[in-house]
C-alpha cells in the first residue's frame, strides 16, 4: 500500500493534452516517417512504377555508396521528381549507411536528377542521421547545419525541433542543451513546443535545481520564457518527487509570469498532495479551484477521491460521488477502486464488496486493480471465504494477480491450513503470467518458511 | 506478527542467482529429472508438476503428498511429505556454495 495503484497512476497527468499543439509543427515540417528497412534483400525494384500512381518502396540494404548510386540510377528515369519519394530513398539509405555516404548520395541525387530539388525536409533527414550517430561532440551536427545553410536553408524553428528531438531521443541531452543555446545565438530560438520537449526530457534525468538553472539561463540570456505547459511539466516533475515546497514556489512564479493555473495544473498539485496522503491539502486544492472558477474535471474528482480515501477520509470521499453526479460526471472504475481501497484500509471489506455490487449495477465494470484491491482487503479483514469466491471470479475472467494481493492471499490461505489451495493460486499466478516465476515462487517459499515458524510457536493451524 | 513483505527478489542479485542459476545435480536428482543441470526454481516446478501429473496428493488431505518410489528417492525417503515443506526439502539438494 502507499503506492498509487496503476489504474489511478495513469490518469492524473493527461500528457496527451500537453501535446495538443505539437501536432501542427510535426505534421507540416517533418518528413514522413521513414519506411522500415526490410529484413530481406529487395533486389529487383518494381518496373511498373511510372504507370501506377503509387511509388515503389525501395529500401537499401547495403551501406556501400556505389551500390546505392547504381540503384538510384536504375530508378532515376522511371520515377518522377517526387520529393517525398526521394526523401524516403535518402532516409532508407541513411539508416544503413554513414552520414558522409548519405550526404554524398544526396549530392549524387541532385546531380543526376536535376528536376529534384531538395528542400528542408530532405536536409532534415541528414540532420536526424547526424544527431543519432554516436559522436563525442556536435561536429557532425554542425557540419550538416553548415551544409544546410550553404544550400540556402538556414536553421529555423523546424530545424531546431528536429535536431533537439533527435538528440534527446538518442540520449544526448547535454548536446541538445548546447545546441539550443547555439541556435538562440543564431536568432533561431526554439518555439514553445521544442522548448517544452527539452524540459520534459531534462526533468526525467536531471535534478530539479539543474533544470531550474537551465530555465533561468534561457530566460535571462535568450529571453526564452516558459509558458503554462512548461510550468505544468515542471510542477508535475516536482510533485512526482514529492517536493511540494518547490511546487508551491513554481505556482507563485507561474502567477508572476501572468499565467493562471488551469485544471491540469491543479490536478497535478492535487496528485502531489495525494502522494503525501495529506487529505486536508487535497481538499484545499479543490476549494481553491472552485474559488478561482476553474471547472474540475473527471481527473480532479478521481484524484480527490483517491487522496481522501488514502488519507483515511472515506466518508468525505464518498460524498463526492454525489457531487460528481450533480456535475454530470459518472464515476468510473478508478473512482470506485479508490473508494474501495479506502474502505479496505479501514478494514471495511464487506462495505467495499457492497460497493462492487453498486458499481456493477451502474454498468461500470471493474478492472484488475479493483479485483486486486478487493482481494487484498478481504484477506486482511479475515473474510477468507469471500476472498476465495472473488478469486474464482478473477480466475474465470483471466484477471491477473498483483504482487501485493497475491502475497496476502497466499499467506491467508496458508495460515488457515489450506496449503494445497495456495499451491493452486501459485500455479494460476504462473500460468496467467501475473508475476514472474521467480517472484511467485520466492513469495510462496518465504510464506511457507514463515508458516513453519508460526506453527512451532503455536500461532497457526 | 507477520513478516513485512520483503523487497521483490528480483532486486537482490544474490538471492536471484541462488534461485535461477543452473547447478550440477547429484545422481539421485539426475535420475529423477533426466537432466544433469537445473536451477532450484526449475527443480521445484518439475517436482510439483510431477506430483500433479501423478495425482500424488492425498485425496483426504490435499496438503499431504503420498510419495511414490521415484519421489521418495529424492525426498529423504519419506513415505509422506507435507506440501508446505516441499521447498525446504528441495533446497536440501542445493547447498550453499562455500566461499
């Protein structure tokens, strides 16, 4: 216990909503995703290309430049000067070759096929390639950028975005930061989407203070300011690290920058207090939202009910079911599971069981987390009969067991002298791949060891 | 009271290797399993599935296993063992390596 169950964990931070304005950039400026290279050699390019509007997918399998040139020459007369097609050719070759060879191929392509004029997206293929190539410094990236500049494509926002993304994905955060600063000096500062992407990656690996340092530097040296999304990412990061003091400071900063916290920010702060089981603060955030006129959403209520249940205030949490109904929101399995969790903490497993019936009556079907919470609760409340019944339902529905409930259930069975049934549960856990064999077995082993000791002391049957 | 659930075994490399490393088997086990190397986990699984396959659990008390000759040879020659002591008995074949 004390951990946020997976069903709840996924909900409070709606990451997709943070990405909503990213789509625009990505779609318009980044070339189509590269065709995956085939495993088998595709030796004979299809000959019927000119007649059909659909262009053949060619993939290069050999890193040899001369082979690639020959293949391109064989295609050159049969294909129109379609930009996308050429980009995909280059992309395909770049996945198997070195950066220099890919650059040479591009040069060869423009020479032998004058109708084809490479644009931004073509050079971005090379740029991506240079970002992914292992390199102790940024030499390759710089070289590509210089090439782009001489060909008439000075770095712009899209270039920045492509480079930063590729560097981050290649795990070269240090270089991404360096490059962003360089771009800023060249009057091509990252747009908010790129900036937020970088911040998100920094948050994953760096300490809070070093991220703050980066943001301060960007603000002071290059006038790149964090926006509301940046703040949301930052606050989420510190809340996940249970650093609510820093979250409060960031909330203040956010206000100073002229932003008003929205629903997502409040949800995240609320989640932070949930992690610390501070029920009063969770309620305080809710009240604050109401005061500020921010409409709570489903995530807010789920977080609120989870937090209150976790800090032992199930009764209050239950009242919010009514509030949700008034708002026209219908509680989902996450809401109910949180409540059941709270009830089980109070050893009120039969109440939780009633809630299961209520929820099913309302047409909301329980998920595996619900079942595991209940199983754990029933065992702790010494309602073994009910627990075995529930286990039967779980087994019939192929519901996986979680480590915690598995251990509790096994221990309760053994304590009541039902070792054979415990072995059967062990078999189910292994068969259904709920747990790794090793974990399932070591749990069983340590429980049996404990049982032996308990028997010697006359504590168990 | 109850022992707190220990940290997942996967986080403890020593215990993990104790469980899944292949070990050269003594002749008795070799005859039973038909192979010369197995891990402690694998051995337990094989013995347990042998018990299930041959219906060796006592019909009146499922917690007890009535050993057949083959099984008896690897479980200290006991005619009857409790399921609860099965892991301990199997562990006897996998002594700690002296270091």
